[in-house]
C-alpha cells in the first residue's frame, strides 16, 4: 500500500469516500478482481492520477476500506467497554448503530464472503462478556463461558447478517432484530441483573 500523503487533506477524504462508494456499487455486480482501476475511477468521478497517488490497485483500495471500517468498529468497542457501568445491552446498541452506519460496505463484505469483521469485533468484546458472566451469574467454568459466547455473540451476528441480507436496511428493522435478540437470547432477559 502506498504512503498516504495528504491523508488529512479534505480533497483526499472526499476522493476516498467517492472511491469507497464506487467500489460498493461495482461490487454489487461482480468480484473485486474483475474491477479495473479505469472503471472504478469513472464510477467515482476521479482521475486515475488521483487514484494512483494513494493506491496501487483495486485490491489495495479494498484492503484499505476493510482496515478503516475495522478500526472504526474497534474504536467503538473500546469506548463502550472502557466504561465501568457498561451493560451488555449498551454494547449491542453500539454495535447495531455501527452496523447501520456502515451497512453498505458490510453488505459488500458479506457478499464477498469477507464478513469476518463482526467476528473480530466480537472477539474484542469476549473478555468483557466473560467477566460480566462471571461477576453477575457466577459462571466461572471456561467451557460454559465459551458456549455462552458462541451462542449469544454468533447468534447476534447471525441476526445482523440476516438484517444486512434480507431487509431494506432501515433502522426500524435493525431495532426489531436487536430487540428480538434481547428478548429471546440474552441471559439478561432471564436474569435482569446486568
């Protein structure tokens, strides 16, 4: 990946956003390996020179977009988990908002079978969840904690994937999916101490 000269430059940010949006539109119809720099630049309305000033190829742009979205998700997870009074429902709400704001690119990652981002973010939250379960429910057995983690976290990720793939992307539908999870799958529903 090339050095990002002018990363803080407003023009760079505007061009980068145009490229991400153009990449999203083009990936709806075919694999990233089939997209040329020329058609990406035409779709984004930027010059090839601007593209090559910051990226080596389309794959480089795709990797950069994944890196940015992962970083943003990590910042959100870290911020919510750093608060002492955080409830698991706060974590779910923050993740839901992150998914809603980034739904276009997450749909692309899902379609490209590269939706591991949600799993990575979930793994970052694992110690928080396990400590909550230990403190609030007395669950100290590692095997039980692992089972709970996979059941709850991957259940929620499955619902988020359902929302990304099968719905219109509205916030109302996301709230509906999140509430379904909270009402039916969270330990806190049966044990409202968290």
